[in-house]
C-alpha cells in the first residue's frame, strides 16, 4: 500500500509493483530499486524519511511477466493514490515516469514538464522525473536524471526539508 514515513514531506510515486514488490509489499526492490536508492542517496534522503507508493497497487501480470498497467487499472487504484496525497500531505511529490504523473495530475504533458515544478494543491507541488528503470534501458539518461536531482535538491532546500549531505559520486563519475 506504500511504505516509509507517513508524515513525510516528500512522496515518490512509481508505476506498479513487480513480483518482489508484490511479495514484500515494499516498492522498488529489484534492479530499478537500486537505481531509486541511488537517487535517494544523491538527495541525502533515507527511505524511512520519505513516503513511497505506486500508482497501481496490484502487480499487472501476463504470462507470469510484468506488463504495463491498463488505463482501467490506473483508474481503479487512483482513490488509494489520492488518499495517500491527502493523508501524507507532502510538500513535494515526485512522480517517477509518465504513468505516475498522469495518475497524480490527470495531465498528459509528462515530456514537457519533466524536471520542472507542477502545481498540484495549495500545499503541494509535483516534480516529475524519469522512472528509475529508464536508467537501465537508456543509460545516457543519467545526465538528465542528475540534472533533475540537482534541481529537486534545490526545491527541497527551498522548502527547508531536512536532508543529509547527499552522495553525488554516482552523478559525478558518470557525467
Ligand atoms: N517499478 C515501479 O514502478 N514500482 C515499484 O515498486 C517497482 C518497480
């Protein structure tokens, strides 16, 4: 249903659980999870300090393999997503990828607004980023992701959201 700190100032929303996530109930466990952890490490945020959930709450599966969630599945899970937004009431929501962004905002302009601030409510802004799995099949995207992380860090500082000194070596070595 989600994991982390229920009063978090920052919420990250992925797409849908895979096999491991479905089994453990915790998001981002596999290869994409390791990329996600690097993103958090860059920002100096431990998993326990943020709220992590997915747009779709059940594993979309076909022939025992993950598949993209369908539109009706995204719509069916949206009440839970919006309940998290209301309950956690974060300052910043980071939709990871197009599916999460569209589920959270109803907007179709992910490519245009990725890496920028999108107003959501009076209290909350979204900062859409690429899904961490994108780093696996498009390694060249690391430059863009690192640029977005730098901006996101500045946004967190603007809201005075506490964070540790991040580890940026990942971005420095790959750029
Ligand atoms: N990908 C996602 O979008 N969410 C997860 O929890 C795991 C992989």
